[in-house]
C-alpha cells in the first residue's frame, strides 16, 4: 500500500510551484507594453501614444493577435482584385488592455479598388481630414486611403486602412475623432515606410479637419 503522505508531499510542492509560475505570468501579462512600442513602434511620437491611451482607456497593452508581417506580405502581393476573405483586411495591430485582456483597438490594412470620398450623407456621420486620397473618422472608427508606389515589387497599390475603437471611454466625440485619425495616420505612415511607398501623400502629424461633423469644432 502506497503511503498517502509520501504521495501528498510532492503533489503539494508541484501545486505550489505551478501556482508561483501562474502568479509570475499574470504579473508579467499585466505589465504589458507601453503604447509607444506596440506594433512596430508606429505610436512612438508622444502625441500618438497619448491619443492611443485616450481612445483605449489603457496605458499598457498586449498585441499577440497582431499580424504586421502578414499584413505587409498581403499588400506586397496585391493583385488588383479583392476576394471575399480580404474585405475585412489583415490585422496589422490588434491591441488588448494588459490588465484584464479586453480587446480595445484594431487596425487593419487591405488593398482597395476605389476610394470612398466625402459626400453629404457621410458628412453627417464623419469628419473628413486632409491625408492620403481620403481620410475620415468618427468617435468609434477611422478610415484612410492612400496610394503606394512600390519598387519591390514594382507596382502601385491603393491601400485602405481602417481603425475600430472597442472600449467605452469618457472622452468627447470630437477629441476621439481626431485621436482616431491621428493614430490611423501614424500606422499608415509606418506601413508606407515598411513597403517603401513613393509619395503616399500622408500628412505628417495631426491631419487637419476639412469637412463633416467636427470640421469647425
């Protein structure tokens, strides 16, 4: 007959060890990364990092669902056709709050066949900004279109970037709109640089509002 106490001792030791590892891992996860360093450092500029905190209500993040390399590969492979499975785009940056793991922001990129420009109906919902071929945002989302003339491979691609904010925060709608487009414009600038785009026409810094809901706010 096996001595019950002999069996229990190593079991208790193992449980304590696993518990300690679990605690260490959860502490590490809670620390996360600062906004300035996530997703290739596109938010390195202090105003972009600050905007990222505003729209997410978080000051540290995890990004293990992001696929920046896959996103760049898909844009280099753009062929002038958008299949059904490409409509949502590739998740260049998908952020979770380090504390709690809640998804707070997604930024996707894909090839586009046409540009959505401002019209009277859209301007009732969105604010349009000066950057790329077209840029607009609301308190929840942002979209940006820009042309990328690549040298390797040699082609021109129309790129559509979009952002979705997923957490409720106590920030005014006008401030959220401007923060959303600032963040997306910075991410688009990073992608354009990675692809070697020639003259993508993206604004440096905060895009200026030109029409729509908060254009004069």
